[in-house]
C-alpha cells in the first residue's frame, strides 16, 4: 500500500513539474513578445504621438482626419494595454479649486492589471508660472484587491507616502503577472 501511495505522489510531482515547465515556457514566450513589441510597435506609437503633437497647431481638421487620428490612438491604447496588462475601466475628474495660476483636480481611476483590480484616488495640483507648467500629486490613496498580502500592503503604503504613480504602475504590472501564475499553480493543488 505504501508503494502505491508513493507512486501516486511521484506521478503528481511529475505532473506538476511538467506544468511548471509549460508555464515557464509560456512566460518566456510572453517576454519575447514584449521584446518584439518594444522594437516595432513602440516606434509606431512614437511616430503617432509625434504626428499628433506636430499636427496640433493646424487648427480645424476634417472629420476624416479626426477619425484616422482616433483610430491611431485606439491602436496605441490597445498596444499599451497588451504590453502592460493594465486596463482602466473608469476615470472621473473633478476640479476642486481653480485660480489664475493654480488648478487643483481630484482624479479617481478604476482598473485592473491581469486579474488584480485596483482603485486610485489622487489630487493633482497644476501651477503655471511665467515659463512653465508644473504638476504635482498632493494626495494619493490606493485600494487593491489583494490586501491580505503584507508585502503588497507595505508597498501600497510606501507608494502613497511618496506619491509615486510611475513606480506603482511598473511594479503592479510585474506583480500582477506573477500573482496570476501563482494563483493558477495553487489552484492545481486544490
């Protein structure tokens, strides 16, 4: 009887090793795809943004030009969502205070990254001086689905304290991808 139990466990271990190998290959393929994106499609996106900024001073544009520009922006957005895994489902903006040189807006973003959902609320302070416009995040609140993970809670607290959205989105993309891999692996054990 002990032999049969050991054999069952050994078969399960082999099955798990094969699944890990397949997941590793799938991950490496995804990394290669992102490398492929970074060469060709990022250049297309950059050219599209350059055209947008150069064409912004033309004045009135025809409906067909606007439609082409919209399609180009939709393509760029689709690429960025594939590349990062981040999808925004809702955005709201409310102007809290507006003076001649200063504007304070409250933003609320809802979205997901792979299978993790998140909610951001922040205030953006824009100040205009003679030479330039500067923007600063004055208040940041992040709510994430996986609040039970202590490391994620520490990371979210640190991000809120430093008000660093760029680091948040970079880290969220990587974390959510591996979170999804772990979730599928643990589902296999159940």
